């Protein structure tokens, strides 16, 4: 075993976590292992796939140097505050420095009960393990900041879920950290200003070291987190991605996408599109994600107020000045990403973007297919390739003429090809892979992972993954893994 742990979070005060060993499982089987990520973390892939390595990934053994712990955090879930949530089915094994000296958490999800389980079994069904592996690796390949998948293990035990008793699994997740807005909220709820300061300084040292040199480092921390979240959400939306559960406990301070529960990529475009079975009010719909981002950042700002000034009014004023920068930052990133998708020069009116999305929504056109076909047209393909996607041709023709007159294809075509994916992890394909995994067939999982590894490249051998679902294949709801 050659994993060299250096566990900075475990050195924080004891009230930040609870030390806990993972629960053993009866018959672990390695389903997926990320060779590229293992190499980045300097983990020997042969050892990781050995009996001893799989035992670690399943939670049956704790490697030397690891210090398993469940992190404490709170959070707003669908707008309602819970002062204690925490890792109810996950354990942070420890931290590793990669080949570039960047620090990463290694976490087991589905590793058994913790003091934060709130009556749950602390386990994971295999389906959510497969989903998170697929979507997190697809997001990484798409260029989106995200947690990563190191491994997926089937446990050989059954767990009780809505659909009955199903095969269990353990997911090994890697992140630059698992610190969330909810981590700060946990200590604010307890009026523990000392812990807030320790946590903020830990985050600065770990994620935003340049901030430490600023006159007001905690205020600069708020701005740094704000910028990353604005950029992240704009990128999500440009890909048709819907997180599905943008609670404050699922908002990573690092700016990574975290927790792929009821997430989904849209097929037919609509700004109010929702997939999550628990988001009955559409709080986290595609078009609401930018506003929710600001809402979550405002909750983060509240946790920092005791560190910004001894005078409450002064602290609020400072925080509000930073928060006021969000709309401009998000808006500029959003427009820039859609300009790239449409090959629009900076001088072209943004109305072309808005009219495009209105057209897609009105005619229920597949988001990913439209932009990739438009890329082909920009490269010389017949414009009928795009026109055939629309029922009402006159509306499309009017927009297409406006776009054609504004587009700057000679200089922007390469950009279009780099931002408009050919393949995404479509919901129906994910569900098909999960169904196969429950039947003990893992080849579809490996093939899908391979196909999603180069999402911007045409590849005839993966052509079946490019097409939208047939009517009988459409997935209308996605589910949380708990």
C-alpha cells in the first residue's frame, strides 16, 4: 500500500467531526476503477485493484495513515434549515497530495451509519453509486469543476429502498475538499465564532491562499467563493445540466460540483425543466439555478458576518457590497458561454441568445443535439440538418437568418466544437446502465464511461449515445440516493 495520507481536516478541533470506522460488507466486488485519477494521486493501480485495495474501497479495512471521520455540517434543504445534518452515509478516509502537490480528500460513500445518520442505514444502493460515477466523470471530461470518481464497489449485501431490497454499493469520491456552505452554517447555528474563524482560515489556506494577503481576508474569501460559484453555475446551464438539489449542504466552498443525486441533463429544452422527484415546487429548475446560487451565497455571507466586523451593521454592509457583484459576474459568464456556443462575436446583440433559447423552448428541441448540429452547419454542413429539428419552420428561419448575419464562424468554429458536446450522460442511458448493473452486467457501464471520456469528439463507435430518447425511453424523474 503506497497511499501517503496527510489529514489536515482531522487536525482541526474535535467538534468539527466524529471519528468513525466504516462498516464491513460481505462480498465486495470492484466494478469500476479510475486508472487516470489513481495515477494522479500516486496510488498504485495494481494494488488498488488487488484484494487488499478492494477491501479498503469497500470499507472492510482502513489503510495505514487514514483517519476515517464523519464531517459535521448543517444546511438549508429546499429553503428549510436543519441545524445538524453531517455525513450520514459517508466517511472521509483522509487526504492525499497529488503529483502537483494539490490536496485531495478521499471519501467513502455508503460506508455505514454515523452519528449523523438520523435513523438511516448509512448505506448506498448500487444505482446511486453508478450514477455518481458516470455523471462526475462525464462532468470532468466536459471541463466542469467537479468531485471525481476513484472507484465503485458492489458490496454483496441488500439494502432496503423504495423499490424494495436492492444490491448495495460503496462509492469512492475524490474532492479538493468536502467543506460546504453548510459546514459554516453548522457553527453559526451554535454561535461558535471561534470555530468559524478556524474553518475560514483553514479554507483560505487550502483553497484560496492568495486571499490571506488581502487587507480583509474573510471578506475576500466571500468574494472568491462567489466568483467560483457564479462561474460554475453559468457553465452548468450552458450544458443543459440541472443539479437537482442545490441545498447549502450541497454547495462546495471549493467551487466544485458535489453530490450527484437527482441531477440530470435536459433532453428537450425548457427553462422550468425539473427532474428531481423531491423538487415538487421547481425550486431548482434549470432557469432558477443562478438565483439559487446567490441565495446560497447569501447564507454563506451570513456565516462570515462575525468575522467581518464587530459591528453588525458594518459587517452586513461589507457583505452586501460583495454579494452585489454576483449578478454581473454570473451574467457575463452566462452570455460568454452562450456566445461561444453560437459563435457570436462580442459585438453581436445578446438578443440572439435569448431568442434562440425561447425558440428551443417553444418547440421542445433537444438542447444538446441543436447546438452540435449548429456547429456542423457552421462547419459547412447543410442548414437543413438544424432546420429539421423544428416543427414551425418560419420561426426557425427568422432566427437562423439573424444568426447567420451575426455569426463569426471562421474564427469561432473551433470554439463551438470545444463547447458543444456530442455526448452527454443522458438520463435514459444512465438508467439503462444502472439496470444492467443490478443484473450483474457491468460491460455497459464501462462502455458508457469510455464513450463519455471524449464528449466533444465525433466517434462512430459511440453513435448510439448521441441520440435523444425515444418516447418510451424518456426519464421524467430522478431520485436522491438516500
